[in-house]
C-alpha cells in the first residue's frame, strides 16, 4: 500500500515460489521481445443449476 501511495519511483521485491508460473516470463538470457505470455486455456466453466 505504501508503494501505491508514494509520489515517485518505488522498488518492490516479490518472492515467488520456484514452481509457480508467473506471467509474462522472461527466460534467462532472453530479451523482453522474447517474453512468454499466459497460455490460452479452454473455458472449463460449468453452469450449475439448483
């Protein structure tokens, strides 16, 4: 919250578990033009009626 309220540049550090998929991904040694975007998933929602 403090970062959002600060008027100016902010550095934030986030710790992510190694097995988590966080998108977009930038592979080691790659440029920003080579980012891996979120994969497309089929819509698996199911409508439930009572």
